[in-house]
C-alpha cells in the first residue's frame, strides 16, 4: 500500500466515524418508559458505544502519527546508508 492510499483510507474511516457519531437522529424515541430498566440499560450501552468510538478515533490518530514517524525514520536511514 502506498502512502496516499493509506491516508485516503484513514481519512475515509475518520469521516465515517465522525458522521456516525453526529448522525441526526430523532429526539430519543424509546419504546420503554423513561426511567425504566430497559431505558437506562440502553442509555448505558449508548454511552459505552460513544466511549468506544472515542477510543477508536484516538487509536487511529496514534497510528497515523506512528506511520509518519516511521516514514521519517526510514527516510533518514536511507540517507545514512546512501552516504556510507
């Protein structure tokens, strides 16, 4: 995979995750009465899902940072080998 393809895929993933987190959804329509066990369980699950999405976003940012650092290191090593 070349760099531009990786960047495009990462950008696409980030935009999809952002879009999924900000999807316009109706005002919390629930089949269960407010305050019921099912309603609170659904809210907990939604909170956990949003937390997991935040972790995925952060992990992707770290992966992109690591990829860029690795490319810089590879470039430097190639220059050092070329001079030697």
